[in-house]
């Protein structure tokens, strides 16, 4: 990739340092900004108009970009110009009036209650022993117990820590049976930890020191979950280990960490029917995002109806 203009680099640094955007989101935004500059290589930033933004979207669409990636690109461009326009003395944000393409809303893939129990209760498999197995069990119990995003899980600390310029963003509070989570948009929320999750965390903490490998930096010391090399665990390791356990448990599907978040939301709605409570627990800013789970719940009810009602199916 060619270097971005200095103003764009400053915006990305602002998102990282002030807004605490994830590395994954920042990498996506960086790529989207590169697309914009490559599509209009000789155009100064100060001369961009709404027409230029529309042309760039059209060219990306012609190259096969899907609605979701087009919407993300537009969000990156709009965000940059919103931040930069006042600093550059521009009258308006050239991307403000451009509408993103409509994204079809697919239903999230959730496990059934029975599949979640098989995954976490591990029937036919030995009890978790050793630091890796105990760590994995604790991570997956938290994902299902509290509906955390993957980035939120790996950001958890053992307790709130503030020293040497470091301060926890997310941490667990075992006496209160809860976790404090810094999520999307810089919002902090409290989520409950279930009994199974707490028991698994306590087992993991007893053997956590076996993975430290002599590392003494403050981030490693604070981190709840560690990788095999003794540093804070990476999202990729969580994904790999979860799919490995799903295969060992005999589940005939690919299980992603987000599957457990979806399962948490779906199963909560099936039992409690409280959309607002699930919205708070998931950390959704808009309830319309949570409402997709009502469709998932209806799908579950419709399937049960088709199987049980004597006149549901044609003979």
C-alpha cells in the first residue's frame, strides 16, 4: 500500500488513542482510505465533493465489492471528513449526504440450547486439566454466560489495574459475580457472570501462573487470559481453540466465538422475552440491532410449531 496523507494518518491515530478502536477496525478503515485515494489519485483532499464520493463507491461496486464492505468504506470516509473538515476550514463533509447501500440483514448463527450444553459440558470428554484446557473452558463459559464480543473477552483483566501508565479497560469482579466491559463506541457496561463461568475462572486462575513464562510487563500481569507464550491471548487463538473443542465434542458445525454471543442472546430471549435487558447485556447502542434476535426466536418457534402441530405440514 502507498502511504496515506498525513491528515488521514492523524485521524487513525486519533481513533486508536482517543477512541480506542480495535486493531481490526483500524486496519479496515486504513484499507478503505487507501481505496479512496487510489480511486482519485490526483485530487487534493480539500477539493473532494459529494460527486467524488459517489464515483468512488460506484467504482468499488463495479469491482465486485459487496454492500457491507461498501457501507464500511463510506463510514470510514465520512468519519475522516467529519473529523478533518473543520480543521481544514471546509464548509461541509463531502460524504455526509451519501447514503450507504442497503445491507441484507442475515440471521445470526446460534447454537441450540442442547448444542451449547454439549460444547460446554463436554460429555464423553475428560474434565479440563492443565492450564490450556482450564483457560479454554473459562473463556468459552464467559462468552456464553455474558454474551461478550471476542475483542471484549481478550481485553479482560483479572482485576482493575492502574499503574505505570496502564489502566484496565475491562476486568472481572468475582465477588460481585460480574465483569466490567469497555465495548464498542467507548461504552462501558456491567455484565453478570454465571455460576459455571465463575467456577471455570477460579479453576483457571489456580493454574494461570504456569503460562507466564517469566514475563513481568504490566499488560501481561493484568491480563485474565494468556496464550501459550505467556502474553495476553490473541483473538485468533480463541477462535482456533473453540473450533477445536467443537470438533472434539462432535458438533457438526463450525463454531465461532460470535456464535456463543448469538446463542446467549437467543436463549435469553427465548426464556425471558425481555428485549431491553438483552440490549443492555449485549451493549447494543440501538435496539434495532437487538431486534434481529426476535426474528431468530420466531424462527425457533416456527420450527417447533412445524414439528409439533398436527396440521402444520401438508400431507
